[in-house]
C-alpha cells in the first residue's frame, strides 16, 4: 500500500514488473494474430493496437512529432547531466519514473523477438511501424548508455526517492542519480541482456535500416565481451537495484542468451560454440526451470536453441542441441500439465497458470508466448511434443496458449478485461503517476510531490488521462473490486489463491463483536476510532500525572532521600514500558487487542484509585517535617507499611499502563481497512489525532494536574486521573458493537523463544553437510546466512523431527525462515543497545531536573509555578521539533543528500544522541551556577534556566523517537513488524532501569555526597557530567555499529545472501535451487 508519509509503491516494490508485464500482453496479442479468426470472441487486432500505445505513455526524454499519447510531454531532459553523459530517453518503469536497465533491456529483446517471429501478422494489422518505433526508442537509449566498451549505465533515478513522490514525469523533482557498471563494478547479467536486446533488434532492422543494424551489432558484441570478461551479478555491484530487480538467477543465463542472439544476428560460429561449449557449466542443458522472465532466461534460451535443430548446418552440434530441446520440452509439458505429478505448473480452477504467488501474470504471459513459438516450430518441422503424458500436437499447444490470452481479455471469473480501454469492462483507476494526474499539456502549472498525493493519489474518479494499453491483473499490481457497480483499482498487491480467482476478498481474521465477518458500513471508521482515542488520552493523563511530579512527593512528603526517590520513579517508568512487551505478547498470542486494552485500562484505573488512597490517607505518610529538622536531616522517612500501598498502586498502574500503551494505537488502526483508499486516508488522520491526544494528555497532566497536586491536594489530583480513566473505559466498552476485531495471529516473541530453545536443545548435533538439508530451506522467504550459525541447529531435521507429522510442529523443529527472522532481530541488537542511554538522560527530566526546580525561583509575580509543570517545556519542544523535522529539516536534507528520506533512521538517532550529550552538559552548567548562587549568595536563580536542558532533550526525543520506530519497523523481519513497538519500548524501559542502576552505583561510590536530598549540599552537576561522558562513549559505539549496519535491501553479505527467496513452485527445480546450485558450481543438472 502506498501512504503519503512513507509510501510503498505497489508497482515497483521488490518485484516491480508492471512495465515488463505490458510487454507480455503485447506479445500475447501478437501471437494470437496467427490464430484463425473464424470464430474469434475477441478482437485481437484492436487489442494489439491499444497495447502498443502503452510504450508511448512510458517514454522518457524529448517526445517525437508523431507521439500518439498526447497527454504526455517532454521529461527527464537532464538525465545524466550530473555524470557528464547523455542519458535522455528510454522508458520509465511501471507507474513511476525510474529507468531500470535490466527489465528495459529484456523488454527490447522480447519486442524484437515478437517482430522476428510474427512480422507478417503485425504488418497485416498495420502495427509494424509502431512496433519497430517502440524497439528503436529502447535501443537508441542503450546506445547512449553504452558510453565505452566496458561501461554501461544501468539505472537512472532512485526507487526509494521516487516512491515518496506522486507527480507527473514532466514535473519530476525526484533524484536522477545515475548508476553504471564497469570493470570495477561488473554486471554480466545486465551487459548480457543489453547485448541480447541489441542483437535481436539488429535482426529486426537488418533489411530496412542496415546501417543502424550494424551499429547495434557493434554495441552488442562489445557488451557481450565486457560481460564475459568481467563476470559478476549487477546487483552485487549496484546495491540500489536489489529491492526492485535483484538478479536471482545469476548472470550465466544472460551470457548464453546473448551469445545465442549474437549468433542468429551475425552467423558467427564463435558465438554458437560459446552456447555449445558452456551448455553444461552455465546450466543451459542442466536447468529445467518452469519460469521465463526478465530475470530467468533459460526456458527462452532452450527454446531458441531447439529451433536450430531443423537446420542441416547444425547437425554436428545435434547432441547438445537435443539436450537443450529436452529442457525446453520439459517447460512446455509442465505448462500443459503433461509431466508427472511433481513436475507440472499448477493452475487455478478457472485454468490460469499458477507459477508464483506474487506477480504471477508475467510468468503466465511469457509462458503463453513460448508455447505459441514452440507450436509454430512443431508445425513447421512436422513434429510432435513428447511429454510423460504422451505425444502432443501443435494445435493443442496453441489452443492452451490462446486460453491464457482470452483469460486476460475477459474470459475470467470477473468477466473483465485487464487491458485498459479494451472491452465493455476494464479498470479505470490505474496506479500510475502520469495517468492519474491531469495532463501537463492542459495544465502546465507545477504539481509537487505532496500536492500530487493530496489532490490526485486518492481520487475516486477515473484517471483524468485515459490510458490505453496498460493491462492489469489483481495478482500483479492491484486488487480489482466492485463498488456500487464501478470498477476501482486498489493500491495493494494481493495473492491469488490456488483454490479460486477471488481478488480482494475480505480477511477472515477480521470480525465483529459477535464473531461474524465485519460489515464495513456498520463497524469501524472514525466513530469506533474516536471512542478508542479516549483511552490513550486518559493513559497519558494518568502516567504523566504520576511520573512528572512523583519525585517531589517522595522527597517532600515521604522524606525519602533524593537518590532513592529518583530510583523509585525510574523503576516505575522502566517497569511500565517493559510491561508493554507483556501486553503486546498477550494481545498477539491470546487475548486480542480489544480485550487487552479493556483489561489493562481497568487495571490502570484500579492502580490510580489505590494511589489516590495512598496519598490521601494521613496514616500512609510520616509526620510533617519543619525547616529545622530538614536542615539537620532529622525528618522521619516513610516506613515499609506506608510504602507498601504506594508500591502496590504504582506497579498496578504500570501493569495496566503497559498493556494500554502497547495496544491502543494498533486497536485504533484496526478500525480502518488499509486497502480502501478512503479508509486509508482516515487512518492517517487517526494517527495524527492519536499523537495530538498524547500531547494534549501530557500537557494537561504537567500543567493542570501537577498544579492541583501541589496546591490543592494529591488525592484530588490523582482522583481526577482515576476519573478520566474510568470515563474513558466506559466510553470504550460502550462502543463494542461498532468495533472491528482482528483475531490473534500469534506473537513473534514465541517464535524467538522457540528458535533459541530448539537451538540450545540441539546444541550437540553436528551441522548438516549443506544448509539445503535444514528444514524448509527452499521455502524460506529470507535467504539463509552464515551469521549466528548456532541458531541453525534449531532447523536440523533429526530422526524424530523427520517422522510423519513432526516436521510441521514448531516446537520440534524450526524452519530456516524462522531462524533467519530471529537472526535479523539479533542483528538489530547493537543499535538497540546504544539507544538505551538516551532514555537514561531523558529520565533525569522526571527526577533530578524536577528537584532542581524546587530549589529555584519559580515565581511569576505572585504565582508560583509547580516544579513538575516545567516538564511542559519538554513536551512543547517535542511537538515543535516533530513538526519542524517534517516541514523544514527533512525537506532541506532531501535537497542536500538527494535521497528520499533526507536523513536515515540511524542519522536521526545519532542527532538525538548528540543532543542528549549537549543537554547533560547544559544541565551541569546550570546546576553549577544554581548551586554557587544558593551556597555563596543565598540566592535562587530563575527556574527558566532549566528550559535549555528541557529544550535539548525534547529536540533529541523528536529525532530519536521517530528514528527508532522507523529503524525497528523497517529493519525487523516482515512477519515480526508487530514487535517493532516492543523493541522501541524496551529501550525506554532499559533506559530508566540504567538510570536506577547508575544512581545506585554513584550514590554508593561517592558515599552519598553527590546525590543529596538537599541539592545545595550535593553535586548533581557532577552526575550530569558523568552522564555526558557516558553519552559521548555511547555515541562512539553507536557510530561504530551504525556505519557497519546495512539496511534491508542493501546487504551484500555472503553469496547466499544475494539470492532472493520466493514462492516455491511445484517444479522439479526452482529458480532459487538453481541459484544455489550455480553458487556451488554443481556440475550435474536435474
């Protein structure tokens, strides 16, 4: 889903193949022109014409005079300028504005192959000129991008930056950074595909433009030599492409693919010898892959090589070519369901090939193209296809290919064409920046990123620019839903079930209070979310009302020493945040968010009532202490019986507050369907109001309640807090019929514990000979890594685990994916540990800084500001800097760094840590001055000097808070996102506990000379300086960890890390298996 603040672009996420998919439909339409039209249900010629328009809508650069898509205009005219090269032109990818080299090159290759195979049919349809223009637009760009024999510019633009922006290409303000492959940063897969594209295009232009064809061959030959000499995967050299077009299959298929096309274009035997001699070592005759795509070329390579058999001059190579053919026929038979049971491609009940869980249609369309090309081969050579299920004629092959095309054009369970503009029913709200915003030709006024989101991204009306040629399928880019008879395209990928073609089906885990599937018209939305907000407001009032003024009660009323009072406060806050993990665990594992919030709010209310009693009953306090006794340290400290009720009240509140804190925001967001654009907007607004509620509750507590506690009475102050929580709880319960409830899905903490437990239990087991022997190695979504190898033992399949039924029991054996998820969590621990000390500094704002204020002049006229109320400056600063960060600092940083985030999450944390050091230095200076004036001049300085340290800590929190949340959310494993808040809360908890430990140690080491109840006789300034020194050392550790950390999608790591794991199709070998076997240089194929 794509959000305004941090969008996730559906068309260009980890497998952004929308652009390539358009090509596939074109190819499908081209091949169907070769089918008899006597009983056609679809007008394939019309579909072909509209499909070719898509390429014109994707053009970058200066558009030609004969541009037919008139709502587009010139764009990207400075591409390459910063690098001193001309990279203007080419095609934008999907619905965004990045130019990715590998899929674009494959696009050109396949367009050229389609013209080579079906030139006469395309010409008969009157589209040959347009098809050749589409090819030349791509090859012209690659000629520019190939600036020297061993240099090819691989990408223009930045995917991450682009996904933070929604605007027309003509207004483009996102990064146009260009990236290249060369001798020191090789990319054999990209060089090979570009060579194949130019060689195939040379065949297209050989007769009509021989000079241009010769130029293309010159570049193709140089690129092939470059790729073959400097061998490596391009995503290993260019980390920026890993999140979008990672090269899973390696580069050997592209080198064979390029050599074969060069042979066809030049008739030079050296290229054929390359294909023959490396057929085995490069996997050409070893891999039987039931997939053909921009990444994996083996099936196409094997089919093209098979067609050489019918030529007499290739007789000497017939043995190897027959092996190529056997693999090609394995692919064709698997599509036709003619192999044995374990080697066929699955299908949906309606007959659509089901090759992969995500982006399935691209594989369907390439399969249909190869099926048709092979059908023609069988027909022309008067042969039949030999499968395990028997002999198959060319007609059966062609009929099945046609069924896949017809599915796309409307013969599907939805009776809808996935080609925009074709047929009576088709998508009208397409996820495409250029098409979804009004035409630049009609309105040349600048439309910025934010304006595009606000005014155009979420519009319910059809796209203003009617965009023929794009085709969609729910399993590629969007969910297609029916709403009041109008088709809309949702901005979220969806899985297609093997059991049916339901797209956008409701999630069965979302129910109403009776356990029935939710009725969106009667549940959720702002009514439900508004009722939930009251709980968070009350929780802030309760917790802040206690923490920001408790130390004055402990020192002033219970006569507890300053150091011990500080530890009571920090232990309370540490426990509250730590119990947030327990609340999250209970909600995820058993109770659900609603029940957890309701029970936690009840417990919180009970705790505040106990606190009201503890501070109201005179017998729960020691006798008052006059000034004389205070000066002579003769005040009677509260005894154990008096403190017992206080502790019971505080930790009951902590137990409830932790459960509320960790679940209330999630329960609020549960009331919105993030897949519905209207509700998605409401959810964003909800989070804005949620943060506003936190701020208002905190300010009310430190300004109003603190004043009541100090000047009217603690009982009344805490009683107001208890009343607020009781009212909020009643409101929450009254809304029960209107809520949407998400069933518990299990806690990530359970997975972590299980992996650690099983790894310890199997610690004596030897490691398997190869990681592939670990449980569900091939099915893992996360690649296996060598780090923390001891955890791999949790996935060892021993005799008991291998027994029938035990392999799926998570308490007997873990999966590789679960182990790798736990490894990723452990990988976050170094950064996690260095965030703790910031919250130790923050805790001083609730303890010693409050005590400082009691020894300073707090008067404004005759009004005395309560010491705890100075905390208001902390929250005001947090609000101020949170706003400035997004409106001033981040936009400025984006311009300076040319990145989408402006500053990374780790940079935010680093800034916050530096500000915390500055805060402690400022606090030490202020305390030194305060003490000197008090001791030597018997004068109290103004308490407003404390604003500086509040300001620095508040500014630091604005950076650290957002940075930590963003870091843990982005870097945590996808299935463990729910524990990101828990990781964040645990740093706060540990920060308060570290403060307790530090105060205890300092008090003991200094023999209670630094942290005295009478600050004038202590040296709190030394304590602040100690924190500053510790903060500086911690910052150096943070820098060491941060510079070594690689964000998800940027890891290079071991060779294993580079192979992206995807859904395992039911073939005898998958792309992932092939990649692993390539890595270890296996010599035998399947």
